[in-house]
């Protein structure tokens, strides 16, 4: 079709994405607290391996429900997020102060068992360290580490933060040691999110963060080098934010080299890649990486 000036007129159609179904339930067990499980399923036939998302310290499954779970489900992926004991909607808050990394690893194993086939595990921050420690011990199709603690945990990262960002270190310590104390709103705004995220959203996210186990954080300072993903034949991707003040790009590069993984630094984004400005772009990069490897 042409207009009066001889220029071709093109018709554009609006493409709507299929809806995703998101549900929440508790995983009950005899030997531990029930865990929150948030799952998103595509409207049509799912494709590829299922995805299991694991949050970091002070977090919960809600961090993945905001953007990642529905975004990936609309693109045909089965995806679920687990809240570790004492976090999000899971039970166990009363015993959080004495919860260990071993307890969290048991929670992750329970989450893995919810899928009928090995999933791709996507771990953020402390959740990434937990995922690394199960390499070679639990069946996974792939591993994606977002702003993850390195294989040696907090041993070097914690010392560097105490020296370069004392305010962050003190506030995080208070959030785990003081009864009823949760991470301050200012902490999330200044250290954990980029300038591109509206202040109101950063404050809302910070208000949903919970306390953390001081015992587990202390354990995370003791190096316990996991099996390399490359040695286990596990496809791996490591991503970090260029503006992350906690996990620097140099740290994510070191993690990628250890695991023989692909590495990507996302510009203009900070520690919470799943919530920050540009989070959908991060989800698309993960999806592209999965598709390229047939996962």
C-alpha cells in the first residue's frame, strides 16, 4: 500500500505474549521446616530443561517472582524459585540464628528433587555458593551464577568489603546478629541497586528483605573449594553487574575461570541482577545462553 507521496505504508501488528501461570505452595517434609516453592509454567507446551532459582542472603523466592519467573515462563520455560528455611514464606525463622550452610544445602537438595528431571540451577550471591558446593553431588543440567560468591566463599570478598565499604559490612553484620534487625533501606539503595532503579522500588525491595543466619555467614568465610563445573562436564555461565559494589567484576571473572564458564558483565546494573533496572535483559541473556546450548 502506498500513500500520496509514493511511500510504502507498512502494516504493523501487535504481538502479545502468552500468559504464564504462577503458583505458590509449601514443600512439607518430616525432618525439617516446610519450604516455599513459587513456580511459573508457560501457557503452552514447555521446552528445554526446567529452571531452579535460588536466592542469596537476606532474600527469598519473591526476588525471582517479580520479573524472572513470569518472563521466562512466557517464553516457554518451566521455572521455580525456592525460599531457604527462615526466608520468604518458608518456615524456620525461629531457628535462623543457628541455621548452617549444611541446612541450606539440604533445602537446595529438596528443591532439586521437585523436578522429575535435572534442572538448570540459577544461583544468586550466597545461593550461587550453595549451588557450586553441590557440583558433582547432585544432578544438574547446567549452572548459572549471578553476582555469585566465588568458590572460596566470603574469605576474600568479606575482607575486601570491610576495608573498602565499611558501612555495608557493618549493616550486613547488624542484619544478621541483632535480633529483629533487617537490612536498612539505605543499604539496599546505596550498595545493592544501581542508580537506574527508581528509589521507591529500591525501598520497597529493601523492606521485603529478611534477617540472615550469622552462623551460615560465618561458615561462608571458610574456604571449601567445590568441584569445577568444567571437570564435572557441567555447562556454566557466570554473570555480574558492572556497578556491583559487593561482587566486583574481577571476582566474577575469577569464578568463571575456576569453572571454565562463560562470563558476562552487565553494564549499568548492581548486585541484584534479578531486580535491578535492566533485569529483563539479564533474563533474556540467560535464555539465549540456554537455547544456544540446547538446554
